[in-house]
C-alpha cells in the first residue's frame, strides 16, 4: 500500500486478521506523517518551532527512515547496513542536518526504506525471531513485536508532528 496524503489515508479494517491489521495500522501511521509534512516548503520542514526542542518535520522523517531500516532489515533480517544519518560522533544525526540536506532527499530515502521494510516483512511469519547477535544487547524480537513497536514509534512521533505543524502554520487535525 502506498503512503498517501491525509485526505486519502485508509482507515485500517476493523475485521482484518492480525497481519492485515498490523500492516494497516503501520501504513496508516506512515500516511499520517506524510500528511503532516504535506504542503510545506523547505524552510517550514526544516524549522524547529518548539524551543528548546530541536525537533523538525525533516528530522522526524530522517529519524523514521533510520528506524524502518534498523528494525526490519538490520534486526529482523540481520543485514549489516551503515547508518543513514547517525554517526558515532552524532547519535542524533538524523535530527541534525546541514544546508546541503534537502526535504526531497529525506523523503526519497524514507519512502525507499518503507518499501524495503515492506519487502523484508512480506511473506514472513509474525512469529519470525531475530538472531541475538542482531541487537547490541543480544535481545531477540519477533516480527510481531517489531510491527507493534513501529506503530508505537510512528504514533509517538506523529504527536510531535501534530505540534510542529500547528506551530508552523496553524494546521490541526488527527
């Protein structure tokens, strides 16, 4: 399912099986973030209007690209991938950007990582377990847990996006 704008977000089915429910809610949350960013210019997407917080919509999209990559591909598939934005020197690099970093590039990377996350999960059992060596503390995760965590991650950050958007241009909505 593609990420859509707010006016086209699909409510998850109320009678779906577990997998369709998890996919539906995760896609709904992804579409909500896209909606919160819709119609803003580069300056607005980069702005940090909630001082002293350094949160921006651009930073949230970069962060969620990292999170999609990490949980679905690194943890669940055991892929050894470089970080997108985070470095040893800057653990919050996804939220720190320069003038050379653009919304177009961040959105492209985010949407690419969502596509790769969908591919990583496709056809796999929700009972699939990660390998202990995939996580820095040796924890094991089920794909079901990863889906639930990702829905929580997006929902929390969509709350941040709501506040950012309201401060940027006064737009409100669920």
